[in-house]
C-alpha cells in the first residue's frame, strides 16, 4: 500500500506513516537508524556487505550471535523453515552462514543476543490521527513465545507501564508516525536497558488482547477513516491474558524439557486468560479453520512427542 499510495489515494481512504517509516518496518537496518535518531537503544549490530566484512569483525563478536535478515519475507523464500534468522556459536559458523546467504542476494546483519527470557519483551501500541492526536496507547508483555528464543507471542498480558508507554510515544512522535503502530522492546538482563527489537504497522493476532482489555484499535481505525471523530481511548485493564493454545503447548513442552517450566506453573499461567488468538464462543469457524477442523489438534500430541 505504501509504495502505491499515489495510485490508491483517489479510490481508498487510508492512513499510513511516511514512506521511509513504512520501509523501516520491513528493513531492520532502517529501523535501527530510526531508533538511534530517537535516542533509543538496540542490540550491538554489524552490517556486512561482503565476505571481507564478515572476516573483518568475526573475532570481535560475543558468541552466540544472531544473523537477522533485512527483509524477513525475502529471507523466508530463500531459507524456508529457517525461522527469523540463524544463531551462530563461533566465527567459523558465522563465516559458513554468510557463504550461504550472500549468493541468494539477501542482505543480513549480525547482532548480539539480548539476554533474558521472553517475559522481558514489552510492546507499545498506538493509534495516531492524521493531525498527530494520539487516540490510544496500550502496553503489554510477552510471557511465552514460540519458538521459545526467537518467536511470536503465544501467551501475553496487558500491563500498565507509564515509563514504557512514554518511551514508545516519544519514538512515534519523533518519527512523525500516523495510523496504527507497534514498537517492541526487550529488556537486556546484562544492563537492564530496554532495546528496540521490532516496528510493526500492521495488525497482529495479539490485537485481540488490547480489544479485550478495553481498547478496540480496529474500531478506532475504522471510525477515524469513516470521519466519525472517535474519542481517545487511553484506559484499559491490566492483567488480561491472551492465549494461542496450540503454540503455547509447544512452547511449554520445550521449556519443560529444558527444566525451565513445571506442569503446575504452566497450568497457573493460564489464569487470567480472557482473550484468544482465534477462539470465540459466538464465532467458532475461524478457530476450526485455523486448526484444520480438528485434524491439527489431533496431530498436536504426536508433534510434541517428535520434538523430543
């Protein structure tokens, strides 16, 4: 939409950030440039252009390190099943990985890994009108994700964190953001600093968490575009939990095998779940479709056993 906004604007109503900000949401290097401009921290990062660059800094890294693509959608085409990136444990693995990456035409960076569990990850979601008025701001944390180290949320919770909220709003204001946006941070256990990890201008499944906690972002977005002048929604309930049950079962199994989660702790963590990825009692079809009308649910125990 962003790249074709001039062709679309005579036929559709939409609100988007500026083109350079949208590009930063898919190009991680540009994202970190925006973060630096706004005075926010991010993981120590190298941007190799060729193998000579890789050899130049390979012994300067703290291993394990993480190779992350600039463009995730292109990465998935070249390396299906590789996840969000490649974790390397030595200089030799780093060199071998880039010897595979460069021939595909993909650009990738190398980052230090932000220390800490998934529960260190925090997000700020906002909706900002074309004139710059903030209609909504919402903060939440991940509890678990899958895959467990670099993955998507499978259990998350709404939280009240004014300092986090102000940090996110400062970032969005600094880059003159418009529309819906999500900025994600992770607190580094080594220095206790929140570091930028992601910027997203699109809806994610966890948008249901904000809705069920009291801020209906999709409705605000619609009313704004429809010219209905919606009122700001800044109040929400903390402690509401959102669950992707099948993904969380896989995450919990991995953590259980690693000795990091007991069955009792897993069961207790579902307390407070009021929001779901696709499940709704009054509209079951999306849930049934998501899990292949029960076939995916039936295969889940076998898939967990295979993970052993």
